[in-house]
């Protein structure tokens, strides 16, 4: 399930995975943090495996506010190509 939560003055989001049965809460918890490229399926898979092992797992999306490194890199590449079309 997607959850949203306050972090400083921002709102972040993440995918929350609960162990089965959910009625067995409280349980130990783990926060899954992605690398520089963002929250991709591999991090969801890790959180699902942790939930299967009995943990509450939150795969947090640190880029939920908008900008992602890939977007910025692509913008720089487009600018470079437009400024140097013969290269």
C-alpha cells in the first residue's frame, strides 16, 4: 500500500508491506532506502521479501517531491546536443 508522511516541511511517500497475518502486529520494522536512481521494482521486491519474513517494511521514495537524477541528466544531454548538433 502507498503511504504518505511528513518529513520536515515536505511530504514523502513510500510503499508499505505488512507481514501476514497483519493481525500479528506489532512486528519489527525495516526501512528500505533506494540508491541515487530512485525507487524501482528491485526495492519493492526486497520489501516484499522482508514482509514475507515477518517484518513491516517501508520502501521509502526519497524523490516523491518530484525531481529525479535521470530527468536532470537527460535535460543536460538534450542541452548539450542542441548546442553541438554536429558532434
